[in-house]
C-alpha cells in the first residue's frame, strides 16, 4: 500500500484558475482612474473648465485690504452672578479684531450695543466659569458671537483680552 496512489477526492480536479487577481484589478482600475481624474481636475491640469484671464501689466487687479484692524473696547466692569452674600466683580479690557477698515467703522458705530451685550453676558457669568484657560476660551467664543450680532454685517474675527481681573 505504500506504492498506492491516494484517491482523488470529489472536486479536486486540479488547481483552479486564479481569477481573484483579475477581479481585484478590474475593481480597482475604475477607482484609480476616477481618483486620478479628480486630482488632475483640482490641480488645474485638465484643459476644460474656467480659464484664468491673463493679467495685464497696465491694470493690476484691485485687492481689498486684508490687514486686520483692531478696535479698542472701553473698559467694562460688571458684577458676576454669585449665590452667596459676597459679590464678585470682573474688569475686562479687550480689543476686537475685524477683517478690514469698513468693518471697523461698522463696529465703532455699533459700540454702545456691543458694550451692552458684553456687560449683560458678563453679569450672568459665575466666577467659577471664568477659571483657567478653558473658561477664558469659552468667554472669548461667546463674546465673538455677540460681537458678530451687534456689528452685523461686519465680521468680527477675534476678541483679544488685554486685561481680565476677577475679584
């Protein structure tokens, strides 16, 4: 029996052809073509689409002044919301950053409304909400949102704190 050949089992009729690699290539090829086409389109390598007009040396394109403008806020002193008999106060000095000179003019015109919104918000804050860098960050985000409301359509990009004292 040592020389006997092992019996062939059912379904073992030789090695099946390797179709897995062909299927994988056929599935990945469209993805690669689409991805390459999208990359070429966004890189501007394709000949169709909106063509840029050549710039003439005589008339450079007008660019809006993109330098940020800082508007000084008046000092705000407000009492904080406390539960006990002891009162707490905040003194805030800040500057508001806007996108350009036209936004700075709109912000200056809306300054009374802005001071009112800032003061009203600060009066609702509790001293423990202002502790740490996380409290300062939340305060900045809330003041930016209120400044954008007060100075609309001007766009406020940041509120920079010059001084914050809580006592």
